[in-house]
C-alpha cells in the first residue's frame, strides 16, 4: 500500500512496505504476512518491529503480523 521511511539514530535510512492495508470504518491496519517458522525465529522482524509499529501509529493505524497458518 505504501512504503514507510525513517532514519535510524546511526543515520541509516530504513524502509518498510507492508503487504496489505485494511481500511475499516473505525480503524486501519497494516498487515504483514510471514511464514510461521520465520516469525518464530525472528519475531522482531530483524529488529524493526518496534519502529514499524510506531510508523503505523503515526499514520493512525495498527500493525498486525499474520502467518501462513493464520490465513489458511
């Protein structure tokens, strides 16, 4: 739906593009879909999850991670 960009404290520019934007009457959700095995190995999404959630909140939305098991 859109690419989010921010600068880390060390100066690196990071980018993140969620898989899906779900627009509901009362809220918006950015959704990421990951294989369950990968999410178990790295629930922090390579250390970016906190910042991704903050960027979503800044856009008035939440961030939800679904696994392949969730969408079956």
